[in-house]
C-alpha cells in the first residue's frame, strides 16, 4: 500500500479572552516556547508531515515563524467552522487521514497523537481521544449508547444527567478525511453558543452508520487546555518537571527540579550538577561535570567540560573547559572565554575574547576587549570602551599584568608582557614588555 501523507489541522483562532492579553493566547510561553510550538512539535514527532493552523489576525502575522501554513478565520464561529475553513484551503487527498488538534493543549504527548492515528483503521471514520476527569469540568461530555460513543454534548447544552458524566472529550481527533469533509459540511449552529461545533460531527458520523473509536488517555493532565494564566502556570510546572526528568535520566543531577527552569532542546552533559534557583535556556549546550548555580542564569551559552558558573549570569556567550565564573559575574553579548579562565566576583564581560588562562578575579569591566593567554587583570580594571559616540576596542597581549584600578582608554593596544601600575590611566598604546604607570600613564625607567 502506498504511504499516505498524514496531515493535521490545528485550531488556534479562538479569542483567548480569559488570558486578558494583547498577545494571541497560543503565543503565550511556557518553558521558553509558545504553547503552539509544543503542539506542532508533538504532531511532527507523531509523523504528521503537513500542518495547517487556523489563525486569527493577531496570530496570522507570526505564523511564518512556525513553519506551517496559516489560514485566517476572520470570525470565530466555532471549532467546526474553523475546520471547514482549513479543509477548504487543503487539497483533498485520496484516502487521507487528518488529525485535528487544539493549539491550547501544549502538554499533549506525541504518543497520544500516534495512538489516535493508529486506531484509525479502514472500518473507522474517527478515532476520538477521551479522558476521565474530576467533576465539575468544562470539557464536552461523551454520551454513550449500548457501550458505543453516540455523541458529544458541550457543557452549555448539557442536561444535569449529562453533566454528571466524567468521560470527556479531550479535543484530539484522527479523522478519515472524506468522512470529515462530509460531516463538517453538514454542521449546524443550533446550540446555546450559536457556534458550529466540531464535536457535532461525532453524532453525524454515528447517524450515518460510521464507526467512532474512543481512545482513553491515561492521564487527563496531558490534555489540559490552557484558558487563563493560572492554567498556564500549571502547565508550565508540568512541562518543566518533564524536561528536568529527561535530563536527570540522561545523567544530570538536578538538586531541586522545582526551582530549576529548563527549556526544550538543551544539551547537558553527564555528571553536571545544577544547583537550586537556576535557569537554562535558548539552545544552550553544556558539557560534562559542570557545576551550575545556585542562582545561575544561562541563556544561549556553550560551556565546555568542568565549567563552574556560581551565582552568575551568562547570556549569548561561551566558555572553555575548566573555566570558572562567579560569584556575581555577568558575561554577555557574544563573549568567548577560553579554557582555564577565571572570572571572579563583580566582573562584567561584554563582547570580548579572553584567551586560555586569563584571570579577572575582582570588580572589573571588560567590554569589546581581546585578551591574550595567561594575562592577569587586576581588581577594579575598566576598559573605557565608550567615548560618547562609539564603542572602541581594547587589545591586550599575552602574559600582561594589568595593575589594580587601571583605566584603559580605548581604542588602545597593550603589548605582550607589558605591565601597568596600580591606578594607571592608560591613554596611549603600550609596546611589548613596556611598564607604564600614572595618570596619564608614562613609561617607567627600566629596572
Ligand atoms: C472544546 C470542545 C470540547 C472539549 C474541549 C477540550 C468544541 C465545540 N468543544 O471546548 O468538547 O472538551 O475543547 O479542551 O470543540 N477555535 C478556533 N476557532 C473558533 C473557535 C475555537 O480556532 O471559532 C480554537 C481555539 O483557539 C482553541 C480550540 O479551537 O484552540 C478550542 O476552542 P475552545 O473555545 O477553547 O473550546 P472549548 O470550549 O475548550
Ligand atoms: Ca479550550
């Protein structure tokens, strides 16, 4: 049998009123990624090749970032109406299968999508994911007859007997495409909300003699729909625990997962320890046996092996093996620290390259600087990189001794093996091996 492409429709056009936000609901983030991102990720992992997202005007402009086709639903007339619009934009495929999912369910695992697809055999028109939840609940209820699924009733249309049903519609559907097209075309909006409900397609399919197969998901938490920021926080906690658990299984020690914030797509090496109140994000890559935290903030970093980041912030930067940062340091803006570098307390490094063995142990600002191997930067050193108009470069050679409280007025070059005396204000280039001191710094007589 020829492999049939699996396609998905993701509904994301709802107004999201309960978020009380100027941002589209599904763009709100948990663990550093928008809700929508997780849904798309899980669908792709389940083998879906082609995804159409139904958007509203706030979302449509950003949909390109997600690598999917966006179809605008101008007026939110219900989930059935949204699917109708998506289908109209999708060329009909012979004997195709279509997954329908809601974009406000970031915790859905790929396994649930895969199970729904697997349950859709030739005799089935719809595999419907259901869950058991504690009542009361806002989920649509599954009404059964003679054991089989007969229809779904939405809460606003339900009788009190129906509201007592604890088997609910999770909001994940694997449809035979032809059956879906037929059913959606026949939907009416005769209900409490005057909306076209996708859920009414269940009764329609059953009436026309088609089979609807329920698939119960084992954990209702996985199908949590995010409607407000309290539910967003709940989902975030769950997602963060999943991310931490994955790294712990892969050999990373996380002392307190509840106070550690991770994002998807991180690489963390074995035997690295993450101490409490730390966060790591944005595609960071961390080597083996590192010690991160407590109170570390890392975003878009690349760290070698045996690196220490203690009570410090590192953004968009890298550090080589055995380098040690902190406490209370700030490394940022494409800084590259080599191996065996030592950055101590109250040191800021911005857009600078520090070669192997450089030490800046106390109270220093290094901005737009290039520093050679084994150079020592004394306490209180400042690269005065900004002249009010431009950011200027400081170049310091290897084996240089920069004395405490040196001000280096950039642009400036300090040669290999040079020395500046404590309190120097260096305004002119210093040749290799030269010793200077004073304000403005002048050459010292040779010893
Ligand atoms: C829906 C289901 C309900 C199910 C629940 C699971 C329907 C009618 N009801 O209810 O049975 O238990 O999800 O969470 O489907 N959307 C659009 N366009 C619209 C309306 C909605 O794109 O015109 C999108 C929303 O952005 C959202 C999704 O569809 O992502 C679900 O809509 P929502 O209004 O949240 O449905 P629920 O009331 O939660
Ligand atoms: Ca919802």
